[in-house]
């Protein structure tokens, strides 16, 4: 569980920095927290979908791949969800 802890957290930070570069300002702590929560929620949902694929195909590799793939849009959605609260 150490590797997903590091990789999903790093994915959230990379998404936050990428969005900060497009916004032209550094994200606040609220944005970083939104990206982190979104990445973990995306990973959890993707891992559940990957688990179903693992069981149906008899393979053991989809859980991590689908989970990590879902962490990126999860972080973006979490960051976007946290953004309007600061602008208001």
C-alpha cells in the first residue's frame, strides 16, 4: 500500500501544479486538498472497477492500472470543485 500512497498523492500534486500553470497563480491549500481528496476518490472508484475486471478476466493487473488512471481525472474534478469556494 506504500506505492499507491506515494503515487496517488504525487498525481494530485502534479495535477494541481498543471492547473496552477494554466490559471497563472499558485493554488491555495484548499485547492491542493481538493485535488488530493479527488485523486483518492478517483483511485478508489477506479480500483473497484479494476477489481471487477480482475475477477472477470482472471488477471491481477487491472486494479492498479485502472485505479491510477482514474486518479488523474479525480484530482482534476476535486480541484475544480474546490476552486469556486475561493473565488466567491
